[in-house]
C-alpha cells in the first residue's frame, strides 16, 4: 500500500496564514468545540488528551469529492456539541456528533469483523527524501458507551475497503445540534422578468430583483422568522430588493376599463433563506418582505421612463388610476421534496404558502429536471463549484426544467387594492377572482464555474373572470464570490 502525501495534513502544513486543511480521501475529523467534559473523558481516557486533532486547528476545512466539487466549512460556524465530521469522497462530508459516530462510521465504512483499521502516520527519513510509510494496526474494539476508543492516534483515517457495501439509509444526523451550518459563501443574484418576448405588454408586464447572499444576514432579527431545516441543514441567508409592475390589457388607454386588470406596482425589501436538507432530500425556501404598493413604490415612474427612452415608443397612460398607496408585509414559504430520481433525471413535489397584506394563497405542484446537474436538495448551486484543476466538462452543467403549480387564492392586493387604504379609484371585487390559478414554466439552466444562468418561459391561467391567460419570460443570473 503506497502512502499518499495529501491524505492527512501534517501539523506543519496547517500553520500557514490561510489555516486551510484539505481532504481528498476518507477521513474523520474531531473538532474541539463545545465538548461535554464527561463525554470528553470517556472517549479519550487513555492519555487524557484534547479531543481536537491537529487538523482542527484550521479555520477552514475543505473537502474535495470524487465528482470534483469542493465543499468548505468554516469551523467557527459549526456550533453543535461534540462535533465530528466524517468524509466519504463519494457522498461528501457529514457533520455528526459523538452520540451518532458509531452508526455513521459503520454506514460509510462497514467491515466484516468487529474491528477498526487505524492507519498511523510516522515520518521516517532516508538519505534523499522524507517518506511516511503506513503502519497498519488491527485494534480490538474497545467500546466505551458504544464508541470505539481512538485517542491514541492524533492523526488517523479509516481505510475504505474495496468491498464497501451500501447499507440501508440510517439516521446518521445528530439531534443535539443547536444550530445548522451557515454557509459562508457569497453570491449576487439578478432577476429580470418581462413579457416582451411574448409580445403581450400587459398584466404582469415587468419585474426585477437583486439579491445578495452573505452569512452576516443570519444575525438579523428577521432571520428568526425564516424556515431552516435546523439540525442537519446548510443555510444560505440573503437580502433582496424586488419591484413588480402590472398594467391593464390596453396600456395606451388613459381611462378606466371596467373588467380589466387594475394598474398596480409594488416595491419591497426583505430577507430570504434557502435551507438544504440532504438527509430527507428536501429544500426549504422562505422570505419576509416589507414595502409599498401604489404610486410611492415608483413602478409607474420606472415604466414611463423606460418607454420614453426607447425609440418609437410611448409611455403607458394608465398609471394615474393605479391602486392607492398602502403598506406591504409579505411572507412566503416553499418546500421541494424529491419524488423520483434516476440517471440525469429528477422529479419533485412542491408546496407553497404566502401570507400578509400583498397576497394570501396556498399552492402545490410538481417539477422535473433533465440534464447534468446537482440534485436540488443538495444543490448549493454555484457556491460549491470552485474546483481544483478540474477538466472543462466538470465545470459545465446544464439541464432542462419544467414545473407546474395550482394555487388556491384568498386575496391579492394587486387586484383588490391594499388591506388598509380603501381609496383606490378602481379595483376588482372579490367575487370576480378565480380562486384556482394554474402557473407553469419551462426552460433551461446553465452554469459554468461560478456563473449560473436561468431562462424560463412562464404561463399563467386567468386570475379573474374577465381576464386572459398571460405569458412572460424570466431571466436570472447568479454569480458567486
């Protein structure tokens, strides 16, 4: 068995200013954070040493999977008690605890006998170079509260056998994590919606959003309102600004057309959270926004300005009759759960809810993707795609996407006016709304390195009895830092 230099970092290797430890092969990392004294003594009672191996002195733990993806954990963001990370290149790193270590170990490294293979690293110098041969020692299982004693080996890793068997999925995630992992990567999101591709120029005529993902937003009081997977989640917090505009079917008419859609626009600022639950193959998304609907939202001003500067175009004429100014308080939640997956294909079920002074509705639906992609429940998207000398094919991902949802509508301020200000010159009565609305989209997603582009064609059924179906296009760009 040949020794590979990069399997386990040496103590001198991590003394660099970056304090980075890199893992390519199966390994176990014990972190010196929040250990219970009693458990610390029972696990490491042989020589009474600290539970932290030298590699945990690093600020950043970097794991490189078989597929070439790089996943980084900042040690300060791992707040669980008695934390242990076990890394399988095929499955990625998993944060566990002392209580679940035995189950996790046997899941990834099943052995035929009740023994543990420990590989010790001992440097031995020759005349020309320094070599570090492996000394393999079979240790009889010494069980203390169901945990194998590993205290005598400050540097160690478990050899992955060629006869590795896949066992049934077991509960390998700890229940005692006080916080999920907050990912420290940053990203900029830009979204632009418009119906010019479909030559409609009415109803939902324009939308724009800009968002910034940064771990600092996890400290915001608003973050407590958002939905995190909690125990085993990986969370991405962000801040966004959104503006949407809606016009009537005849944007060049300056009088109120009975039975048409009211003119309206709203602008909000808020916080969002995307939480990935790899264990249960679920993705949670939630956001909380505040803002204004009406003239002070600036939607009419923006659309008039754009139409004026465009050649051979005139400004729309209905903004004087738009819905009156009112306060927007909006909360949205969406969950995606895997339904079926196969090679280059996945499908999922969706559920959603929206509540507040903007809209009240619940929804359910179905979606699928086909192509070369990371599964949605562990799709940390562009954030973990920084690679080490990976070929072009591994940097490039692509897929087709389709989604359809049904919504049960309770209230919509863009049609019925604000909840508090009842002075709008024209709104639709509640009885004229369609209570069930279908919305679907189809398109493609492409990513290269830290860049990701999404192009989607939307279709929406009639929102009110005298209305029409509507189509528009959404383009979204993500850039990671």
